[in-house]
C-alpha cells in the first residue's frame, strides 16, 4: 500500500469513528460534523484519478527515447557499465566494458578516452539539484512526478548505494536498452542519483524481486 492510499484509509476510518462517537456518545454536533467532513474528504480523494495525461505523455516520450537509444547502442556495439555524470551526461562504453577517466568535450557524440571510446548521451535533469536526501529526490521523480513505481527505499554503504524500487511499472523497453542500461526506472534512478549526489554514478547490478527492483549503484570519483 502506497502512502496516499494509507492516508486515505486512515482519514476515512478516523472520520467515521469520530462522527459515530461524537454523535451517539458525546452528543457533540461540531465534532460530528468534523468527523463527517473527514469521511467526505477521504471519499473524494479515493475517487480522484491519480494518473495525469501529462504524466502519461512523459512516459510515452521516455518509451520512444528508449527505442531510439537502443537502436543507436545496437549500431555502435555499446556495452555496460554506463557512467552517469551530475551535469546530465551519460557515458556508454563502445566495444568494451571500461570506465571513463576523462570528462567528455561538449557536443561530442563519441568520446575517445584513455580507456577507450564512449557514446555520449544527454539525460533529463528532472529538476533535481544537489541534495543531502537521495531517497527524497528519487521518490519525487520516480513516484510523484513520473509514476514509474510506487515507492523507493535507499541504503548507502560508503560508495555503494542500494536502491529498492517497489511496485515497478512495466514499460516494455527494447532488449538492447535493458542489456546496457537496465530498465527505464534504473536509468532514471541513476541519472537522479548522480545529480542529487553531485557525483558520477555507475549501475553495477539490477535484481528483480517480484514487482520490485533492487539497484546496485556505485558512487565514483569526479572525472578529470
């Protein structure tokens, strides 16, 4: 159960209890009205559509983005692991699995590093800035804004970041996209993490557990 559903249920039960107790036991009309008001509010919230046409349009755009990126990665033999930079840049190894050591030049599609060649892509910023609370940043984007999952939990252990995404929505990403970048949720989460932490982030592993995804993100050092 997500936070909104829990809130609606709690508000409805509390309102019902207050109204009955106030009317039959206390004989207090103002408190009875307050309880009825809480019950009506919970009923209204329960009937309000949570999905926005703007959210669905954003998800459709992300799905189209995944298809186009997958085609490009297929043509260029892109491989994991990819590195997300805080300024909204994604570096994907081409023909190997090395990690970058240098910051790419602006407006370059393919960047030659001392460790090999990398595909340079831009990722949406999602309006996230450096923050001390990564979990809040991820929840704001993945749950509240895009509705890609129902909940987020984060555990940080030195440079390792474990992110659990609960109630993940299936989006049907192309096989190549999933092979290199994981799901769209993982892709967005890594981009948000890099911006929030103001540090390069690499997706080290993804594990599926029912309707949940467990992401292993590695926090790296800044590039030269």
